């Protein structure tokens, strides 16, 4: 079953009267349960591709489908709702609220979804335990290592049982040991059937995924 599909997607920006083609007629199918890395040099278009997949940006042309539904040009409110329900994000810089505990950071998507406080607490504790942070639920980000912060970010990405988890350079700010721990979590998630797409410049990290997509000059050059 196809989880996400891009057909003839282009993204063109105008910068100071100069036209920049960030994505050039890209077509891509992501199947349920895929574990994919997107690699390419700086400026290749891989981050733009990630933003399109994450419904953070709209294509200039082409079709984007999520779980069979065309989402290419939905309004911003609808896209925000789809992102919250169906897409889990993990960022290089963690994007945690600094004055908020691990538990409260993980609960955020559930608050936006209108889930009751009792259920939020229970689900958040459960998912934090699943990434090995059951003892750190009430710690703040400044009391955690980089690897622990990224585990909180992964837990937050998983809290709504998303259709797809997108990770942008998830090991980029971590030492090699912490990076291996994070990739081990992603591997376990993949074994459980989660669909995972990560952007990385690290070919060793890319080699741990099941499929590598190479992007250059806004095009997919090899899959």
C-alpha cells in the first residue's frame, strides 16, 4: 500500500528576480513500512523535498498524495490538521520547549488534537518508556544529553501514531554513540511497521536504512 506519492512535483522560488528551481519534476512513491534515507549535497533539493513530504510547503506544480488523498494545495488550516494527525517530525535541533518537561513536550500534539489530560499523560508516559526514557519524564531539556533530547523528540513524533515519520538530520547534532542509539530506535520502529524517511548527509547513517534516494540539482538521480 502506498503511504505517500509525489507525481511530477516541482518547486520554484523567486529570489531577487532570480528563479531557483529547488525541485524539478520529481516523482516518488513511499510504501507503508518503508525505511528510506534521502541524501545529496548541500543545495541539492533534499530539504525542499522533505518540506513537501511533510506538508510544510506546497509544490509549484505536480501532485502530492498522503494515504491516497490529494493534499497538494489544501489550505493552511487543513494542512496543519493533517500534519498533526498523520506526520511525525524529528529535527536535528530537537525543537523542544526549554521550560517544559519531557512529558509535557511529548503531550503537545495531543493538546492540539483535543485529547483529555488523563489520556495525554498515559500515552506520553508509554511512548517515553518505549524510547528508553521512562525515568526521565519530569526532566527538562537542559537536564538531558543530546541523545536524550532526540529521544524525547522521537517520542513526540510518535505520539499520534502517524502514517509517516520524517527525520531531518536526526543524528547531526549527536556524538557517534548517541547517533547509533537513535538509529537503533528508528530500526526498531521500522521493524514494528512504521514508515520512516530521513534526510542525512552521513552515508554511514544512510547505509542503515533499507532504501537510499539520491538527490542532485532538484532531481532524483538514483534510487
